[in-house]
C-alpha cells in the first residue's frame, strides 16, 4: 500500500485482514500419538503400524494345490465363437466361418496366479468447523486413544473404502485464527476501504485530455470483491467467531491385486487374458497366505513365493494387512487349425467367455 491509497478512505485497523484459511504453525498443541501435524494442512501418515497390529508370517509354511485337467472346446463351440467374432468386425465375411473345415483343436494349459492383499492405512490431521455451541469431546473426558486403537467398522473384505473418524477426546475450541474472533475480516482486495484506485486512469481521473469514462473522473471505483463494504463475513468461522478443532483420522482400506500368467504362446498377446475370466479351481484365504508348493507348474510356485514376499514387504511397512487371498485360475485357451478354400488358417478361443483372437482370416472374395 502506498500513500496514494490514503484518499481511498478509512478502514478499521482493529479488524484483521483476510488471509490463509489454515491455522498458523504451532496454533494447536500436539496430542500424544498424533505428533507431526503441520498447522492443519495435509495429513500425517501413521505407519508403520506397531507389530501388535500387523500379522507376522510363520517360517517354512507352504500350501499344497490339487491337480487339474484342461477343458476342451468342441468344434461347434469354436465355430460359434468365430462367427460371433466375425459378426463384430464389419470387414470380415461370415462365409468362411460357416464353411471352414477344422483340422485340429488343441487345448493349451494356461494358469493365472493372483494374489490379493487387503490392507488398512491410517493417517491423521487437524480439522476444524465453526463452533456454534455443539458438544465438545475434549481431553477432560480422557486421553485420546492411540491411532490404531480408534474403533472403526470394517468394510466388506477385499473392497476399497475410505472412512473419516473424529479421534475421541481430541476436540478443542479456540478463537478463530483468521478474524481473531471478530466474525468479520477486512477485504484484501481494497484493504477494507471499500474502494480501489481506478485501474484505467491510475487514479488521475483523466486519460490524456479526456475525463476517464471508467470511473467518471472520480479516480476510484467500488471494490467488487466486498461490494464496497470493506468488510466480509469471515470465511473460516462463517461469522461464528470461534472454531472447534479436532483430529481427524482417515482410514483407507484397499485391495491390492497382482496377477501373473506365464508367457508361453508367442503368437497370442498376453494382454488379451486381462479381459477374460478363468475357472478358479484353487482359492486360499487367510490373514497371511503361504507360498504354493508341489503344483505341476513350477513357475506358478516360484511366482507365488516371490509375490507373497513382495506384498508382505510393501504393505506391512505402510499399512496393516487384514487378509490375503491367493487364487489359481485355469484360463481356457484353445488353438484351432482349419482349412478354407484350400489354404491353412488358425485362431484362438480363450477365456470362459469364449472370445476369439486371430491374426489372419480368409477373405470371402477368394472363394470359387
Ligand atoms: Zn473490498
Ligand atoms: Zn478512471
Ligand atoms: Zn473467523
């Protein structure tokens, strides 16, 4: 503000000017178990959870899995699947699909291993709301429980959810840090004067030899931000003058999923498997699951060991593991060989949905 602003009028120096909405650092005392909060902005992480809250794996434990047989697709099913695929592509004719001759249907064993880790994370931070005489659950009712002891209702297992809880006995009422209890603040646009210097004539009232048309020669204009009032209702306490501060605990449940399919069909794009389901013939659920052992496909055993180790490392350091689930699915995959118009072709039928993948399909024009 320079001296030129003097002629814009008076303001009340007892009313503070509007500023940042967050309380200044050190405004609130630390609560035991919830240290590390910075002036109400952003949440502080509360991990890793103490060992008492996080399950520990037992050494040398493994899980045995039964053997399975590979399902086969009949010629009718394969043809039906191809017809459906061809009809979805406008540039393909259904004629070859109807008239082709199958040479061989070769089922391929594809296992998909999936590991799910259902975890819970807790963070906390100061929050406030205008105080209008509501009940204040403050420290006079007892000591706030440690973060991992605050009771919350569990969501359905393996589903994602976020819940915000007020930490018991953490509430405190303080005078509003923005308006110092006035309920109103001076407008920062005009510093409480209600008027601003005209931006077109810079307060001269004239531009060149002409009277300024923007301010009609007055040199100043009404402040739009406060409608010329100079004061505004405090946006932090909404005029209530006091604030109720409390610690808010944010509890996040997340299902962390990792999938693996051994890459053994070079001419079949593995990404296709992501969109189809398989037959989950083995499901193992526990607080902690253990590596799979003795399964005919050694790569599945190895990946189970590796993934379980990775999940344990990743999630027990930042969150609490509530439940794990490992699944082995048999994902149907059949390679179909056929002849059409004297030439050899092939396609894949995959997934429980019998989807089709083909890199080459005969054109209808090439026939007789
Ligand atoms: Zn203003
Ligand atoms: Zn002007
Ligand atoms: Zn206020």
